[in-house]
């Protein structure tokens, strides 16, 4: 109930000023990120982050304390919450939010919760097409693949990571980066590890459907066991429209104009 009032009374500007005055103080930075996260919990407050400097302030404090897990976790969560607002996705990316999240993930590779928040934030940012080239250039692909490898049992990492690779692969250069980072075998391994989870299966099928748009990509999917994983997903989740639709897309793309692939899929 008080959140709209806090924002209207200049709460975001006050926290931004605190960060500016104490940017080298990790404790102030963590508390400031927590305060901004609370304010951002009320959707109507989020546009104020762009006008009052909240996004840039969070990026600054994350940059000043890259090894402080508390600052980075709250910062990544805030970037995620803000990027859920469609009007802010480009602004967050343009003001350094992408670089801040990728930096947090690279500097804190063993921090499980931070990695999950980072992957989720990057997934949200990658939904906006104009962010994808920048995401690829800054290292988001490697960050997502590394997180999925490091925490293979984590369901959120599996769903959000697969979705992030799906969105990122809409950019042709990112599709190449995903292959170079061995992203396809990671997605296949994720499917095998979470066979009973239809959300994981749908996200992974969607990612592979996007990736299977070139002969080289199709070959990688075939060699990694992707076709078998998709067929098993479709058999395990016959009533799930998303799994069936995206699974059919993978099989169609992998078999397109390739007799050998068609025979393997049929067998």
C-alpha cells in the first residue's frame, strides 16, 4: 500500500542519491538495491527507474562490487524485475543492465542463486529483439551455457536457460555462438535430466527448433542425441501442446532436405 507513495515522494531519487554518495560501500549498495527492488515490486513505479536514474545507479553499484554476492544477487533480481516491463527492456539493456548481469555471472560462477537470477534476467532481456545482438557481443551466451552446465539439477536454470538460448538464437550470430559454446549438447542433457518436467521439455524443444535452421546446426543436434530426446519428450507429454508443436518443429527442421536424417528420424 505504501509503495506508490514512496515512489511519488521521490523514493527512487533518494536511493539513487545514497548510491552516488556511497558507491564504494558494499553494505549501502546492497541495502539500496534491496530498497529499489521493493519499490519496483509495484509495477506502476517502474517507469520512474528510467526517469530518476535508478537503472544507472544499480549498474554502477554492481560494477563497484563485482565480487559481493549480496549486491550482485539483488542487482540481478532488480534487472530481471524491471525487464519484465516491456517498455523498459530496451532501456535496461541500453543503460548497462546486460553488461552488469553478465559480469555478475562471470565473477560469481559458484553462486547458485545468483546464477539462476542472472539466467532469468538475461532470458527476460533477450525477449526484446533489439537486445539480442548486444547480449551476444557481451557474452550472454557463454554465461547461460556455463550456468546450465554448473547447475544441471536446477529446474529454473533448465527452463530459463533453454528459453534464453531460444530467444538468443533468433539472431544468426548468436546461433553460431551457441554452437561454439557447445550449447546444443547442454540443452539435450537438460532434457534427459528433466524428462518428467514438461516446462523444461517445451523450452528445450523450442530452443532446438530455432537452432535447427541450418545443415550444420542439424548435424550437431543429430550427433548430440537431440532427435531421440525430442521423440522421448513428445511420447512423455502427449497432451502438452507446446511440447508437441516445438517437437514437431525440431523433427521437421532436422529432416528437411536430408535423406539420411529423414531415415534416422523415421527409424
